[in-house]
């Protein structure tokens, strides 16, 4: 099949109504979709930009923007919760915060709830906007604490999202400490990053500092002068695995680290707010060469920062 010239493709898209633009965009293999989040210096989201405020670059070369949409786009999301022992103290807190995220889903959004420990579970059986059913999963279907197959859980979340259309998101709550049982599959985080890149899945991560327990042996002298050995236990918070932030950054999602001064419910609410205030930008790829291309999105208004995925795979079979 002979493709029409690139200029003609872009002109046709720009001149058609928005709904028709979106239909053409979804139907073409040579058009690249990018979702961008823009914030000001104080971190507040900026929802009033226009196409003229953006530039997009493919391997350093500026590309004409073929589609621009600042309207709310539906999202399909897997909320994946870490049930490992190091996060046991936060289990009720997490359940409540994830419930806050579910409450903020709009009518066109759909979700499933995942959790991982001895098993990796994603419920219910299909994506839904039934808030009561999702709340039931949070209330009744989360397993007891156990091991921590973090990257396999993210990989399974991506697989669950593959048949879905539109914007697909994994929202991960974890310390990033990958510690599966020997009987469980161990997945390399690099493979997960490539899948998120290739399949165009956006990953948001809320990083939780893991609880680190240390022991110290001491000798206690009682009143009779006898020496008695004893063990003193202490705990402190470590740092979430740095791959959480890297995965979120590469896929165009966001990374938030749990802060005692910020409520977890507020973090989940922030993610929901971001997902409903992103800009959808599209351009026609010059070459479908099956290679990884570097992406860069720039916003021209001073004082603003933009976050979007950093690469894409130019594969005509996608």
C-alpha cells in the first residue's frame, strides 16, 4: 500500500473536526501519541495551554504537531498494591487512599485493583467503572502480607492492559524492593521498562520508604552481678528503589515519594487529578524503522515544566 505524503496526512488531520482527528489518529500506525503533564514552579497543574505552547522532537528533530487535544481523555488503569511485609503497617492506610483514587474516577474511566504477595491478583475479571465493586475488592480481596514480586506484578499489569484502547496506566504503590519467593517468577526491571515503552503504558509510582529492622546484641548486668545477653531491636525507614522513579519517568507517568507531612490520600488524589489534566499530542513518525526513538516535549511559556514519555518504538506492527 502506498502512503500519501506526510504533509498531506497532517493537513487532512488538522482540517478535520476533533472527533474525526481522533479516529484517524487511532487508525494509523505511523502516528505517535504523547500525553504531557504541565506544572508551574509551585507544582500546580496548568490546564489552559494551547497547541502553540508546545514543541515536540523526535531524535532531536522538531516535528509538526498533527493532533492536539486539551480535553479530558478517558483512562484505563490497574491500581497495583504492594502487600509485602515491609509495608504491613501501611495496609489499612493504603486501602483507604486507593479508595479515594477510585472515588475520583470519571464515568468514562475504568479500573481494576491488583495486589501482590504470595500471588499476583488483579480483580475484578474485567475493567469496570463500578465504584462499589472496586471498593469491594479493596475491602475483601487483598491478601495477607507476604513476599514482594514487584516487577512481575507490574509486568502482569501491563499484560492486563494490552487489549484495552486509549490511555492505559499502571498506578503502583510499593517500596520497589523486589523479593519474590524462589517458586515465583522473577522479572528484570529492564524488561518491564522496555514493555512499558513498546506497549505505550504509562506508569505512576508512589514510592514508600521500606522499614529496615536492625538488631544489636548487648550484655546486661543484673543486680546480682550476673551477665545476661540481650538483643535490642531498632527500625528506620530506608529509601524506595530508584527504579520506581526511573520507570515512571521513562513512561511519562509521575513519581511521588511518601512523605509523613503529606497524606497518602492526597497523593492518590493528585494522581487522579493529573490523569484528568493531561495534553494529548500527536505527530506522524518519519520512519517506521523498528528502532527506539528519543522523544522530547517542550513547553514555550516561561516558568513551566513538562513531563511526558521519553521514547517510543517505531514499529509498524503495533
